[in-house]
C-alpha cells in the first residue's frame, strides 16, 4: 500500500519537473512527450483507483468478519442465558 | 302612508325631462321646488319605476359638485419629479424626506414616502440610518455588541471558520477564511482568488503551518471530479501532487491548442462523406468547407466583483452539402459522424432538381449507354434512375 502511494508521489513530482523543464516550442516539436505524460497520468490514476478498490475490499472483508464474530458471540450469550434460566428452574 | 312620489312630482319630472339636459340639474331644481333632499339614486329609481325617460347625469358636471374629484392633489407631477431627481443627490430616504418637506412645506412621513415609492415605482434609496439604528438596538439586546472587532472569528456553515480582517462595507472584503488568513501570515504572501488552501490531514480545525497547503481550484476540481478527495489508502499530499501533474498537462495542452499545435485538427476534411445525425434520423452529406471559430470556454468569475475570464478554444464547424441544394448553415462537429467503412460502398450523388448525373466517369458512361441504346431511351423517372444505378454498379464491378 505504501509502495504505490510513494510511487505515485515520486512519479508525480518527477513528471512535474520534467514538464516544467520543457518549453512550448519543444512540446510542439515533440508532441509525443506530452502524450506519454498523459498516458502515464491515466495509468497512475488507474493504479490509485485499483488501490482504493483493494482497500475497500479488505475493509469489507474485515467488517464481514467482525459482524460474523459478533453474531457468534450473540448466539453464545443467548445459549448461556437459556442455560442459566434452566438452572434457575 | 305618505307617498314619496306624488302625481304632482311625477308630472313635474316629465315636464322637466324636456327642459333640462342633465339629470343632476333636474335633481337640483326638483329639490328646490319641492323642498326635498332626494338623491340621484332615488331619482333614477323613480324614473325606472314610473318609466320616465330622464337625461343622463354627465360626469363632467358631476365633478363640479363632487369635491373629492375636484380636490387639489397632494402628489403632483412636480413633487414626483423632484422625488425622482432627489435619488442622485441623497443617499438616505430620511434626507430626501427632510428636504422634500422643507421644499414643499409639507408634513409627509416615511410611511407616506414608502407608499408613494411603491405606487409610482420611484426606487428611492432606503432609510439606511434608521434601519441601522434599529438593528444596532436589537444586536445589543441579543449579542451585547454592534460590530465585531478585527481578528474576531465566526463560523460559517458546518466547518468553515472566518476571521474579520477589515471594516469594509463589502462583505467579501470584511471576512476571510481562517486557513487563508493564517497561510498568508505564515508564508508572508498574498493569495489570489484562484488559490485554495487544503487541510492535509483533513481536520478543518488544525490550522498548523504544516497542515495548510496552497493549491489551485483546478486541483480541487480534479480531486472531486475523480473522487480522490476522500481516499483512504493514499495520503492527501500524494493525491494533490497527482492532481498538480494533471493540471500541468492540461495547461500545456491548452497552450498548444490555442497556438495551433498538435491537437488543432478538424475531425473531417473537405470532400469527406459524413453522416449527419438529427435526433434519431441520419443524413449523408459531403463536407464542402471547414470553418474555425474561437470560443471562450469555461467562463468563470473570480469572486463577486471580479471580471469574467475564460480560455479561448477553437471549435470546428462544417458547411456540408446534403442531398439537395446548397447549404449556408454551419453544422456542429458533434452532430457529424465518420463513416468508417466508406471504402466498402460506392457513394454516388444525384442532383435532385435536374435529373442530371454526377461527374463520375462510371455514371457518365452509364448515361451515355442509356442514351445510345434504342430500347432504353424511352425510360423516364424512377425506372431511368434504376437502370442508370444498375449500369454504374456493373461498370464499377460492384455487386449488391
């Protein structure tokens, strides 16, 4: 998780520096430089989105496990209450 | 029972109906003669009941007797004209009222002015001093002070904290967002209206120097547009850097587009066969001319008083030759579609009005064949075209 975040940060900074160094005349002469940056940008966005999806999936798994455990605990408590009632009778 | 309308009275009325031309005069004479104080209504009822045709009561003469209609008007044209012109000299309605009363020796009140203002649509300025006084009184009773001191904080909305920076009359100049104000102090710079301050940790109450980050509106727009403003797995600084990269690309692309760079290309060329879409219907056409138009896009205004600004972009419009006649109207690029497999079809054009053929050699040949063949010369209308089409297709080795 950290790796991707760091990679996005570093790539962004590098690309900004690279684009800052280019003049409009240079880009006009070599339009593919800008196109490459655009493609990279889209790719990075896809990575960020994927990262978010993964995070949300994990979060959902954890939540589901937590709810399962809670349900189990509730079941055990109910059984315990029934046993105590029987004992009291 | 005493009769109101005796025979004598009625006879007099019949006689007087020929003598006088106004019912009011008849009434006056009647009242004088019989020492009564009958009204016009009573007279009218009697004339209806006993079928006596009396002349009408004229309004002009009525005015002579009605003091209400002949009264002197309070709000004359002169007074109204003075009130209208007073707007330029006085800012407060109270001042206008005082000057008005002095000039015309009247005792008009603010209530009178209010009524006249709305009746004649004078658009007089408000009595601001009086309003301010009453507001101040209510402020003192409710909050204990009339005006906030410079540096006082107020909260706007759910999470925005503002600081008072001046006593200016313009509200937008009086208050500033605390984050902006503190950022300016921390870094000793003046932020423009295009700059925005982002809280890096997302806590809008954390105004520490490290937590405030200056960025542009574009960055925030990109963040929100791509739903990156609430990312859990990636920190905000990274997302901001990514958006700044995107902004950089966008700015460069715009610069190149304006200067006529790589992306300055029209979608269609002259002579290209295109498909025009109008709702659910389609039409074939040939591009005659490509027209460039400079359009100001993304028009926006900085604050309430800023001038509207926007980037220039070039839009392409097309003069398309559709099935009939000439076209002077321009067609938008978004309504035209490219025919990807146009190579697979033989596009033939027929001039609708004249039944003459297109300039293609195949069609010319087909036409000459029809003319030269004695069995086909008698063909006319649709059957002629069908034959011509079939021959052209054969010549082009085209099979349906």
